[in-house]
C-alpha cells in the first residue's frame, strides 16, 4: 500500500507540473525516492540489497 501512495503522489505531481519528458524523468525519480523514504516503504532487507547493488 505504501508503494501505491508513493506512485499516486508521483502521478499527481507530474500532472500538476506538466513537464517535458526529459525534465519529468529526473523529477519523477527524485519525487518517487522521496515518497518511498517518507512512507518508510523500505525495510532492512531492501536497504541491504540496495547497498549491495551500489557497492557500499
């Protein structure tokens, strides 16, 4: 459910801003990551996988 909330927030912001695709893409990534962080959608397993992918 938390992921859906992040997606809905992202959709609303993109609809309000009505940006071109090249500007909307980085904005969407940032907004979605902030939404996931604020809703605390990531658990410790997800964080470990992300750290492994990044290499830290």
